[in-house]
């Protein structure tokens, strides 16, 4: 029996304008939707509409000052937060809609509407810290969703698995002192943003609830699978989460221009199988996935479809 998988996206995500030549561009989602339209899995997905997150919900992971700063930049017509990170006139509202899609995914999974869910969103989120936008990210979609799962849906322990090729420094910062959220990241090192060393394991009440696996350039499917089997699964099983959230960046793909790790499309299918098995064992299969990076149009579109195929298996 196939699983019921929700797919959540919105055409307004294309209106987040990052500027000419920027790798995090609307064409990423256009390529995903085009490939999905031609796939077999497309017919079995449960299409759900996102909603906009409220500012109170964004405040689960961000300061009021940060939220207001993004709103002001957008209201003034847009501008750059830093060299990499752009805010256009519509970006504030779209960022609320991006975070809201992941909240809608949490609702669908927590309430038993679907078995799992994938939020196909932009802008991405895992580099956004409580008080800073960076690395193409304005609000931290996954961090907001983890807090929402706890505070609104009553799911006490949340596991975040981040397989984007860049370390999710923002997500780590939000939960570094909190033992109720386990953050796992596998990422190329050295690479932007330069964080995510193996010795970064959390602090205070969160000591031991952060697990970073930095991998060298040239790492491949087998290296990733080994890290999941030997490091992630034992630690996550001991943590025993009530919900699994995946920061699903696909820039570790072998065709991606921004990194030098060689995970194949099939490799992302294997990783999906592993996290699904983990979710089955720990929390009744409750799994939410949200798009992060992935800048080869072919690589990200192939990988998202493969991810959805395995989520629905």
C-alpha cells in the first residue's frame, strides 16, 4: 500500500526576485514543476495549499527586530541584506508563505491527513539565524516548523535532518541549547558558511543534541549512506523523536555548480528510504520535508521527483 504524500507549493514563490544571475532563482521551482508534471508520482500526490505564517509564528525562531527588518526592506522596494541575500518588494510576503507551507505540512502529518509531506518552497531557510538573514535565506522555515510542531501540535521531540550540502548554521543556532530538538547535518567542508564542525555538539541543555558530519569534496552516495547508517540512525533512535523534519537541499547532487560532493539522484532516493525507515521506527512515519538548496536545474528537479517517489512508496 502506497503512502499518502502531500505536495505543497504556490506560484507566488516565483515572484521572489533575487536578481539577474543569482543561483537561487525562480527557474529552480519551474524546473521541479515541469519534471513533476511528466512523472508517474504526480498523479498520486495530495496537493495542499499553503497559508502565510503569522509574525507570531515566525517569532518562534526569530527576533521581532529581524522580522521587522525584512518587512521594512521589502516595503522600501527591496535591497540586499548581504552580497548573497536579496529582498525584493514581494519577498517579505513570499517568505511568510514559504514558512507557512511547512507549517501546513506539519498540520497534514500531525493530524493524520497524509502520511508525509513535501513543501516545495522558496526562499529557503536553513541559514537564517534568529536575528540575521544570510545565505539566500530570510526566515528559517524548518526551525519555525519545529517550534510550531512542539507548541501548537504537542509533538515534544523533533528531529531535523539537514542534507543540504551547506551547513545549516541558522537552524543549529536556534536549537543549540535545546535538548528537545535534535539537529543533524551532513555537509561539505570546507564550504560556506564555514560552520558545522564535528566538535559542535550543543551546549547546556542541548549538549549532545547536535550532530555534525562534515565530509570532504568528492564524497559520494556510499559515504552519505554510511554516515546515516553508522551515525545518524543510532543517535536519532536513542533520541526517539515524535516528528522528523528534513531540510531537503539537493545541492549535494553531482551536477550542482556550487559544491563538489557527488550524491546521485538515486542516492537521494536511498537517503529518503533511510529517513523514512527511521520515522517509521520512532514516530509512526510522521515526516515533513522542505526544499532548501539545489542549483543545477536538472539535478534539483530529478532529485525532488525521486524524493517524492520514495516518500510515496
